[in-house]
C-alpha cells in the first residue's frame, strides 16, 4: 500500500487515482457510521480484487467458541465477534453485456473518492473503459442518515461517453455473508424470510446462539436525465439474496441514475414479529423525504455536531485534517443515544478485537464525550458499567474471588468476559482501575456527585473488594504485593508488581473509602441502602485500608524512578534509538518470546499512571520518569502517542509533543502500524483530542475550576476548541501572542490561566 496517498484537505479525506493496492486500506479509512450501524467503504458495484467486505449493526454480535490449545479454569467460553451483517449497498452494473469491475477493466481514470466530514457523506467518481471498449462515467454518493438512523441512502449515476448503452442495473440485498475472522467457520446467521412487496425487498435473518432478529431492506427508484424512468424490475430471489433487475437503453452522454434507500431494523428496538412493518415505515419516511432532503438534513445534523466538537488548526492542513477525521469517526461510532451500546476499538470499520467495550472507553473516550457533548452522554457510559456490575462479580467468581469482588472484563459485549488470551483475560486487571477512575473523572469535570450515591459507589465497592483479595502479603517485603499481572504494556506478561497496577489498586481502595465516608455523612439513606445491599462492614473496610496503606511499589534508587515491574532492570536496556529500524515494528518482526525478554514498551505504562494521577507528582518526577521510560517505548499501541504528547507538552518539549500528536492523529491516515486495512483505531482517536485540549491547551480541573496552561506548536499559527464545562460552553483560541476565551453562558465563570484567576463574563471576549 502507498502510505501517503490521502490528499491533505481541511474538511475532506480525498483519494485521487485508482490503485488496487489501496482498496482495503481505503475501505477502512472512508468508512461510514451513524451510531446505530456502519459499513466499510466497499464499492457498490462488483469488485473482484482483494476486498474486505463489512457491514455492522450496533449491538448485534455472535459468541464464537474460544479456540485455544488447552483449557484453563475461568477461561471465557467464547470470543464475541462483531458480526458482518447482511449487505445492502450492492448495485451490479452491466453495460452492453460487460460487467463493471474496476479490477478487470481496461483503464480507470479520473478516479476520485471523498469522505466529506463536514457534511457526513461519501462520494466516488471515475471514468472507466470496459473490456468491450465502452467508456462510462460513474458518480456515486452515499451516507448513513443521522436523522433516520436505520437508513442509508445511495445515489449512483452512469453516463456512457462513447456509445449508446444497454444497461442492466441490479440493486440487491445479500444475507449470504461471512466474517473474516471466524474461529471455527460456524454459520453465524440463519435466514428465515425473503419477501418482496412492490419496489421494496426484505430479508429477515437471526444470529445463531444470541438470537438477534434483524430485517435488511431496500427500495429503489430509477431516473434518466433526472426524469423518472418508470422501470419495473424483474425480481430474482435465491436462498439468501434478493435482486431487482432493471433494463434500459440510453444514448451517449445520457445519464442513468438509481437512488437506493436501504438499511436494517432489529429486535433491539422492535418486536421481532414486526421488523418488516418497521422497515416499511422507515422506507416510507425516507422515500417521502427523498434523497436530496435526507442529504440536506444530514448536513444540518453534522453542522450541529461540529458546532460543539470542532477543533480548528491554522497553518497546518495535515494536522487539521487529522483531528477532524478523528472527531468525525468518534461521532460516527457513538452518539450517546443508546445506553446499551459502547465504543468499540474498531467501531464500524472492521472485525478485529471482537468485543464492543474495552478499558479504552473509560481511560480515553469519556473525557472527549464529556467535553464535546453534555454530561448525560458520559453518565450513560458510566451507567453501562453499573448495569454490568453483576456480570463483573460473576467474572471474578469464575477466577476464585468471592464476597462481591468485581473484575470487569477486558473485552465484553454484555458484561461477560469474552477475551481469549490468558495473559490478558486473567492478568490485565488494571482495567478495573480505569473504570473507577472514570467515576472520579466524571465527578471532577461535571461536579455532578449524584451518580456516586445512586450507582457508582456499588461499582467502587466491588472493585475495592477485588483489589483487597488480589493482593498478597509478602513477609519478605513486609508489604502487600500483586503478583502475576500484565500492565498496560502488553509486551510484559505475567510480571510481579507492575507499578501502575499496584498504584491504581491502592488509589481505588482509598477513593472508595473516601466516598463511603462522604455518603455516610451526606447521603444517609443511600448509605443505608448500599451497605445493606452489599453487606459491607467497618471490619472489611479496615482490611482494605491495611492493603492500601501497605502497598509495595518497586523503586530504583540508582535511577530514582518507580520501576515498571520488579524485574525491569534485569533486562538488557537498549533504547529504541539503538534498535535497528529494520526490526520495527517488533510485533510483526519478532517472536513473542523475544518481545517479552526485551525492555521495549508497547504503550504508556508507568507513564499512564503519571497521566491519570499527575497531581500526585512533581514536574521533576514526571520529567525523570518520562526521560527514563519514553526511550524504551516503541508506541506500537494506538493508545500510546497521545499520553506521551500530553506529557511532552506539559514538560515544554513542543517538538516532541507535536511529533506524538501527528503520530496519534494520523495513525490510520498514514498507516503508521501497517494495519489500517483491518479497520480504524477508534478509541485511540479520543486520545488525539486529548493531545490538543489537555496537551497543547493544558486544560485541567483545579479547585473545581477549569485551568489552562496553553502552548502552541511552532508549525501552527493558531488553534481553537470548545468545551462544555458544567453546562457552560467555553471557546478557547490560542496563537503565538495570546489566548482568547469566549463564554457562551448566562453566568460568569472563573478559570485559571497559568495559575492566575480569570473571571469570564457571558459573550465577552477575554484575552490573556
């Protein structure tokens, strides 16, 4: 793949010139979503070259049986697959008995694909010479409606350029699909019904095992030179596919256009016996509006999102394009409208990683959604975990824990663990800490304490019980230790006393006891209800405190740093700068054994703790640890560069911060890790937002107020962003001379700028 083929543009992702080598990467990069469904940017017409077909319905999954060499107690029984759903985009094109296929055509020219992020649509245009020497021009546009989120719309036009043409146009819906990553090649879908009524077609199918019922639907209309062509289709039904065949002859330079509305209804939203009726109602609504009106509404819906979420960058088009791409994909993946959904690491762009929810949501995504939407969306994400608390307790019980100890899953669809690598499933337990930290972070940012007595404290108690039981008292160290873990750095497995894990375990216990005391004092009825529900005693709390107060933290006196884990200094400490570049990325060049023995760090680990708990340490502490660990970090996790960018900016190392920003923001656009064909890194995109707002903008919460320490990369002339802080919208604009604040609110707001108090008044521009 040519890594640098995406054209720089402020508001669009643009590809010019057709190259079959780029097709699968582009299918990821140009993906569409609307929170309820999504699809890779597969061609509508037939394509015989290498392609990764993918359409996805939010919340619909399959529990593919785990495939391991030998079974272990507590092992997840399945690995949840994001299901490739029945496809509705297909429109086969036949011109004078020759099939349109860009892979086998004689010549393709003027190929252009655009993902317009400002307005939320995907277009493609090209001229092609078929094997029969007919030249045709194609223009296609499609979008997934935000207004009617079960509907996608396609407008596909064909113009013969050197001859009249006999066209056969075949729009179809196809349930005969498979997943790329099936463990056992099981059948995931059972097709129960294929129905055609007039110009509408419906395929009902349900998932095996999970029994989700869905209806895939379509409706088409044909035009010539923008006049209704009045065509009646021939209908062909097979076991898993419905096709409408339209035949027409058109003259040279006449334009044939088909408009297709299609999508899904599912029993997550409707009675499973009324899915076709729901689809008919949806199609009726879409057809009544028409393609142009739906598109206009799409533009307005995206304009509303951008009004709050946009970050502007002046003087650096690639940086501007990148941040908007990240913000766009985050909003395509999750909009906060359905409390049962979460933010999958690939969103709607691929199948890798399987589950819908990782600790990425709490560690990286919640800050983005808190600040760019309203606190309700972030609270919905917290409630998702509360709703899965009982499952987290069951997950812990499978591993031998008791008394309501909760271990949240590494990967989940429904609260149940479904990750099938033992060193992650059993040992990457720091994920519990991120879930607790998100509760703290939500309260810190929003000032809304009500979540904790209503729901959050029960989650914190389950997590504190887990840490208490997971720690072991070491008579040798006279401290509590946590053995056999994997920290955020997954290039070290089954290590003892990962500093980040031990630190966040202690913090979780301390934070839980702090909130128990607060709720006892201020929310007495909630306190009584919760204590009775979880059977918590002062004796048990005292046992927790003993663990927290006596937690062991590995430390090197020689280097004056906390050690990532007990054995880190036993490694051959060769920095990344001294590693042969031909060996990178090591996860694709080295054996796992070699990686585990190396000092190389996949992502921020000790530094992840310094990111979360920045105010626990001095600037000198941060600088010392950053200088020690970053040189060993290969940044082969998408979650790594953003944390380092924030910290480099805080340390005033702007060249390094900018380099990390570009790496996190253009990770997929420039395919840094040689894997974009598998799908985009959605959750790490929230880290890109953090790199600007928390890194360059220096935004923090101090004394319950917003605080800023703004910086600007030399490559930019200015940048701006907005945050929704406690129902007050603040716009921040930074250039090389000053920082400007503008408050959209009915009351004044106190902020801190470089530790100085500044009072902002509604709609008055303040320059500092």
